[in-house]
C-alpha cells in the first residue's frame, strides 16, 4: 500500500512526539532509575522490519513537489 504525503507527515509527527516524550522522560528520571529505551519509529511502507538498528533508520521524506502540493 502506498502512503500519501499526509500519511508520511502524520507518521513523522508521531515519531517526533514519541522522541520528545522520550527526551523529557530521560532528563527528568531519577539518576538511579533504569534508562528508557528509545522509541521505535512508525513503520513505513517498504521498510525492512527485521533487526532494529541501534539508531533509527533515516525516514523516507515526501518530495518537495509533494509538500508544495499538500500545502499549496
């Protein structure tokens, strides 16, 4: 299934919100508390779902034309 520009933008918003919540929880946790795992990004179409990488994989971004059409 192909995603629309809106789908990609919404997935990016969800990922950024999860990362912001992770950062907030990480800096405000007790020093003796166990560290919090970095959030998994929303799976994108065609993404390989096997072994998660140590760092999040680069996100497929909409093209400039798709963004211009979305906001235009």
